C-alpha cells in the first residue's frame, strides 16, 4: 500500500489519464471526436502544424501524461480530507474540474495553439475526463494505504450553552 500522497496521486493520475486517452482514441477512431488530447498538449509547446509530426505526437503524449499525473495529486488530497466513500462521484467531480480548467479556462488564456471547435468533441472530452477521474479515484483507493482516507477527527470546540 502506498502511503505517500504525492506518489499515489501521480500513479492514480497516470492510470486515470490512460483510461481517458483510450476513450479519446475510440472517439477519434469512430469519427465522433475531431481533436485529440495529444494535439492540444503538444500545442502548448509547438505550432499547430508541428503537432501532427511524430515528434509532436510524442511531445503531446508526454505532456498529456504529465498533466494527468499532476491532476491525480489534488484528487488524492480530496479523498484524504473527505474519505474514500463515494469515490466514483468524487473522481468524476475532479475529472470535470480538470476538463473545465484544461479545456475551458486554458483555451481562454491561450495556453495551447490547438483546441476543439466542435461541441461534440468538447462534450466527449467532458465524458472522458469524468471517466478518467473515476478510474484515478478507484486506483488511489485500491493502492493507497487505508490510513490516508480515514476522516479526520472533529476538532470543533464545544460551545458552552
């Protein structure tokens, strides 16, 4: 069992990101989505036309993986502070938050040179982020030491009546 929250978050984030990426590839292969995560992540570092090269794809895959690992860390802290009960819901919430930050906020800040323009792709990205969050939360709960997820004792002082 993993006792270190940072390491657990990185591992859980990596596994959750893998699930998100598999869904993304399925959506792309079936023509339901048009913009892959790897292109968006690569677009943080290189021009849009370079994201389609082999180097650009590798860069995008590594950047997306790194972001996924980072996103797993706050998820583990959330589970540590609120307990592991209902972890699928908490994982879906964190997936939705990372989708909102990574797609919505980052787009408006111009972080990447590549973003989806069609609503279907954006909605499918929300779905894959939620699924990735659920998988990450499941991984954290299964690999994490039980003590990480025990709720803190109530430290609220009693108010005399």
